[in-house]
């Protein structure tokens, strides 16, 4: 959807809202962009920066399994074009899982899903050879450390009387797309395989096609 918005030279949020008919989907998407202070414009970001560090924002929306929980996320990133390193600085997440029995528990699930999945998106991968798995410790299977964690802001939408759905996995599904879309906004290149390693970023930036 983000690529279609770019091809149409449309703002990614407005483009999605143009085609959404489900009022709950519209509410969750609008909640995320409001929380993020989203400013409408087509991407890539004309103010990403001219130095080695460029900045962008990206949006993702989904309904889990196309049937239950609604989620949306806006990720803000900084990309070091020299090293290829991506840093996620802020994530604004909105969440509608129906009636919330324990709102604090839902908030904890959403925040945990954001943080775990930022780590998985940027760093985590299992490596092996023909004889064994080589990812055996925190050096060979790196995870995000506390100084790398983004600021996480959450908007919870309660639906009293509605069916209560799960809050464990849905947000995790939005984060990789939001980050990848933010990298496009910052750099003009698309990354389509996880994790978004520095080597992949540098290869994409050096590639023959941009935008």
C-alpha cells in the first residue's frame, strides 16, 4: 500500500484512508497519525537531511488475520548512509482489540510487542552451516539493548460491549512494515527482507534503482 501511495504521489495516511470503509479501521489509523503529529505529504521526505544521517517516518495499518484486532503504527527512523545503520527513535502505536478487560495489561502487551519487534526487524537472525546452528549467544544472536530502544507512545481504543480480542501478536505485525516504510521515506529505497541490516541498507543505497 505504501508503494501504491508513492506511485500516486499521495500522502501514505491519506491514501489509506481514501480506501478504508471500516469505521474501526479508520479510527485506529487516525489515532496513530494524531499521536505521531503526522504532517501530510508524499514521500520520500524532502527534509530528510543532506549529511550522512537522514530521517524519515513510516506508517503501517492492519487488521490481524483480517478478522480481529485493529492496529496501526508510525515509526520514526534515522538512517546512517555511511554505515547503513538504522535507528528507530520513536514509535506511535494505536490498538483496538474490542472491550479491554485490563487496559494496563493491553498497554504492556502493545509496548512489549513494539520493542521486541523493533529488535527482530533490525537485528535478529539465526545463522547456521551444514553441521550446526551458529547463533548460540547474545553476540552471535544480537538483540536490541536499552540505549537503542525507541520512545513508545500508545493510543488504546476501548470498545465497551464489543467482543474482546487478543493483544499479544497483532502489533508485532505492523512494526517491520512501518520501519521499512520509514527507511523509504528517509532514503528513497525499499527494503523487503528482515532483518534490515546495515549491509542490506548499503547495498540498496548503492543499487541501480531509487524511489
